[in-house]
């Protein structure tokens, strides 16, 4: 499985597909008509490493993946 990362500013956080789905919903809410323009996203809910990011209009966010190389036999 390829590692997936959320790049937020100059920081990089490993994320799961479920976290990416929650990010997509947060972005939809942030850019929705009549929105407050921001929403908090918890990256690792229920863990000791719970990390919250402020998702806001205009803040650059990208999803990165590490290339997966096939093992040569």
C-alpha cells in the first residue's frame, strides 16, 4: 500500500483514506455558499496523537503519495 500524506503549510501528516474522505467533506463545507469559511479537521480522532488542523479558504493543502516500486525478482 502506498503511503499518503497531507501537506499543510510546511508540515506533512500521514493520512488514511478515511481521513482524506473527512478532509473532502470539510473542504466542501468550507467552500459552500453561506459557510463560515473555515472548519476544524481532526486527523487522528480518538488517539493520543490527536491533531487538529484549521481548514480555511485560501490555505494551500495537497495530498501526496510516495511512489511504490515493484520488487525485482
